[in-house]
């Protein structure tokens, strides 16, 4: 992916997130959220509920960001300094933004939930972190691999993003617009960091810290 493409995508998804965020109180958004929530409540399947619950626990944002951070630190000692700074800094950014934005928007979750959740609703941390985690996997996977395994990485990652976001809606712990906002913000962060990487910003930062 070249620099210009990454920059354009970052701007596009930021605008998309901004439009969702400023329209949270709009009647149309509220009606659509209520419609999706009502549909979910009236169409529960026990085994899907169980799978969604397990996925939500396994991919809790704090656990995923900690994993990304630790993996990034490990790459540093393996000599992958640019990639290390990419992952460490993006995990820190995700943690700060999830906490800050939830307390900025102070949006309540749906009242009827199929998995007990506390805290505020917008944006969905699970949706955000799924885009950052699997998006990073796609980006670096395509840089490293040049064979048919690229297709496998792409399919698995896209499924991971879709399933994690939809599982939060299915459990009715998030409104549809929460997940949409999480997706858009996650894509904004991901493509911004890819842009930084393509401009060799992480390489420049790494060399003064730990010269070759």
C-alpha cells in the first residue's frame, strides 16, 4: 500500500466516524439502532449467544491491546524495530482513545443485554480493536508473504472483524451505530499508522533509540 492511498483511506474513515459521532442523537440513527436492537432481542439463538459471549470475553479490548503491546515489545528484541514501534504505539493509542471517547460521548448501552456489560457504549471497543488487530495482520502479512497464504490471511482477518463486531450487536451490549463508529475509528487509526510506516517514521524513531 502506498502513502497516498493510506492517507486517503485514513481521511475517508475519519470523516465517516465523525459523521456517525455527530449524528448519534439524530432521530434516524436512534430509530435504526432501536430497530436492530429489537430484531436481535426477538431472534435469539442459544448457541449463537454462547459463541458470541465467548468471543466477547476472549477479545476483550484490554486483553487484545496488551497482547499487541507485548508482541510489539518482543519484535523489538528480535530486531524488528519499526514494526515494534508500530504495534506498541498503536496499542497505546487505542487504549487512550477507547477510554477517552467513551467518557466524552457518555452514551448508555441498551437496557436489555445478553452479556452483562458496564461502562459507556460509543464507540465499540471490540469493533475498534478488531480492525486494528486484523488489519495490522493483513498489512504485515501481505508484506511478508507473497503466495496464496495472503488469501487465507485476508479471509480469516475479514471474518474476524465482521464476526466480532456483529457479536456485540447480537448480544445487544452495543447499538449498531456503536459498532459502525468503532469500525470507522479503528480503520482511521490503522491507516494513519500505515501511513506513518510507509513514510518511514517508525524507522527514523527507532534508529536514534537503538542504532544498527
